[in-house]
C-alpha cells in the first residue's frame, strides 16, 4: 500500500516520504480500514518534527483521524464486518491507503456525513464539547468568544456553541474568513482581532465582557482576552497556534474573578473514562441528528500531502483540510 511515512524527525517535513509499505494484517481486536479520507490536524504536523506530546517510534505513518470502509477484521471483532463505513482514530495512520486500528476506536460513520466530513469531525468537536460543557459548564445565553474561529477546533466551537444556545462571537484576523463563518454558521457577532479586540468585545457584550473565552491561539490573543473577560468568566486554554505560550499575573484572575482552565479532551477522557464515553456519545448523537455541520475546506490527494500540510500551517484553511488516498 502507499503511505506517507515519517522516517526521521525534521523541520519542513524533510523526514516525510511517500512510499510503498507492506499492508498490515489485523491482529486480535483490530480492524484494517480502507481509508477514504483522513483529516489534517496540527498534531499531525507537530509529530513530523517530534514536537507533539505523543511521540510514536520511528518510522511511523501519521494521520490521527480517518474514515473509510472496513477491509478486514481481526480475531474477536464482532462489532464490524467487511464493507462497513466507519470513522475513528488510527494506529497505523490515516495518511495511507489502509489504516490499522483497534475496533474499540471505531464507530459507524453517520449517514448524514460524507467520508471527508466524518474524518474531520471527532477531535475538533470533542475538544469543543469538553471545553464548553465539561470545563466551562456554559449556560444558554452566555457570551462565548471563540478565537481562531475559522480553524478546525475554533469552527467546531462556533457550531457547537450555537447548538447549546450560547451567544457566540467569532474572532479571527481575516475579514474574508469571518465572512464565510458568518454566512455558514450565523454567530451572533464577529470580531477581527487585528489591532486589538478588547473594546469591540466589551461593546458587543454591553460592557460586561465575554463569559467564556475559547483560545486555541495563545500569545497576544490570550493577553488581551484577560482584559475583556467577564467577572466569573472562564478562559479556556486550547492550544498555542501563535507559537507563544503566554503567562498571566495571578492578580488578574483574583481581581476580575475569572478562571483559567486547561482543555485536553483526550486526557479528560482518560482521567474520567465514563464521562469520556458520554462526551463521545453526545457529539456523535448530535451528528446523527443533523445538528452539527463540520466544514471541509479542501480535499487533497495523498500525493499532494505537502500542499495539505502547508494549507494548515499557513492558516488558509476554514474548517478542515482532508487527504484522500
């Protein structure tokens, strides 16, 4: 099978090679999936440089999220059979013609989703759900400021926030991206963060500030968010796509009465397994009911993997970039 293989950790994807590799055979509890689509996520890019928390041994095939059709099942697998349309995480990664994973990591693909939509749904929407429901415990009517609103995890939060009855402010540094988000997801307001956003957020919220701030960007965006959060607000730390990990003087949350909350959806599920299962069930139930609409920005052939990676790195994606074999 053809696969993108990380043979060494290096900048600019220099250690990545597209090549023919043996097709794996599923062992007990495993499923071999013919990949129809694999989402490109920032952790995939970081893994090629060895900068992500999880560091698989070299060589490895990246691609943490994929969808496809079951090709073969291993011993003891009775949940799926050949021909079933599935979605989930991959052990032998999704940027290949075939992916190997545990059966417990798969679920049926929602009929309402294309393979591309299904591939890019799980991680982004699970992150948004854990952030808004489990960590922030949002209430209908609360103001939620979503930074990086055109990115995969940001757009998921905009979408989910509206479903939960929140008043959503979509924030980005691009008017063009905000126009797309506004047209397709109808946030209650949009804010271009270029040149500052504190006063605009205060004006939108009637001087109160945002009750919840969802921040996958970090850096200067985090710094200014501290200045426009409401009393008893919750500032959700999702990641640092800006490249700078910010700090906060603890007198600020003391004076303003807000909380800074870290969000790692996967770790939350590992710490609280039952709640983790409930989280996954909740988002996929909403998906099956047609309440959520993941956006696929572009679909790339496996041979164009570098262009797919670059589209994410240069922030041109609105929603998800997807690779198909």
